[in-house]
């Protein structure tokens, strides 16, 4: 039986990276002390900062970023896989990457992933976001091999694009991830169902660490970090928006079992879509 003890770290990152790094380190140490071999932090671990100039003032390249340096050190010290869900990285010019990085137990960076789908939305009550004005979208989906499992990397809004997670599952991912800073409004409506849907339709575990609460920059995030099994059952949840850690033991053979019962990854077929007009070749549709 393949087993992996995992943890999701819930944070309430502010605008100051130094304070966020200290909070991250304490929570990661807590997770490792509870037996976690893989630990995930949320989207924008390094800073939740909606002011563009304020964000630009703290940006570093990946090689110089203090969040990633601390994560590398922690992973090596604790002998764990540490997945920084994402942090803002300077990629030159006037743009920024929303980048997740996985570090191995030796402290070495194993893979990075830049968020592909930008959260450009207009919600109720005047809440509006335009990530594409700040962040450069990624162009490459990414898996990374842990010692007992393959991990598929996603970030927050990516979870609304099932084809991305399907491709990661088809590439062999046993575990899918969507570390997030979900707004309270969208989280209350869709957070749980989206995480469970991605697990069910791919027969995979889903781990999503979240930001939670009212942040220093004024935004409010939903929290409720989740770990979901391949049958769509929530096996661990932070049922609040406070900082903390959730831990679960993943029985990785459950992935093959779920995919054997409902082999939809194998049963998918190619098809075309026709409109009513095309289907009738110009005949009037009653």
C-alpha cells in the first residue's frame, strides 16, 4: 500500500513578506511535526497585496525571492516536499508571474508552475478583479514526481478549467492541486463543489491550501483548505478562515481503485460539435 501523509497550510498573508515568511515557517514546522511528508502553502504565500505599485516594490526574481529561499531551507531541514502554492515573482519588464514551486527533501527546487488562467471577473456588489493587468499567464502545465506519487500543479482560478486537470491526470498525476486565495463570495458559492468535482472526474486526490479571512490590503478570502479523495469525499478541511494546518494520510492505491471502477479517463472519445444549422445542412429547424 502506497501511503503519503500530506498537509495543507492555511494562511492570512499580509503585505509584508517578512511577516508572511515567519508565519509560513511556523505552520510548515507544525505540519512536519505531525508527520506530513508533503506540505502545501496557499496562493500568494509571500504577500497578498492588491496595490500594483506596492506589489512591484517587493518583487524579486526566483533566485532572490526570500519566500522561496526560506522554503528551500525548510524543505531541506525538515526532509519534506514543500510546495509553495504560489508567490509573486519578477519576470522582467512590467509583468509578474504568479508562480508555484515544489522543493524536494534535499531543498532543491523540483519544478515551478506559472498560473495559466487569469482571474478577470466582475462579481456582485461591485467586486472586480483583473489579474491579467499584473500577471503574465503561464503557458505550460506541469507535473512533478514525488517519491511515491505524481503531482499535478494548478493555482486557484485554474480549478474552474477542468480540461487542465484532465490533462494532468492523463499525464499520470495521482494528486491534483489548486492552492488558492478564493474570494469569500466565490468560495461560499463554489469552493467545495469545484474541488470535489476535479477529484471525482479524474479519480485523483485534490489538495488545496487556502488564504482565509480579512487581509491587510482589505480583501477577504474564504479559507476552508481542503483535501479530497478520488471518490470525491472530503477527508480533511479547515472549516473556518483562520490560519492553521490540516493533515491527512493518502492511501494512493485508492487512485487506481477509483479509476478502475469508473474508467472515464480511458472511456473518453473524440467528437465534433455541430450547430442546429450545420446538422440540418441549411434546412429550417422547426
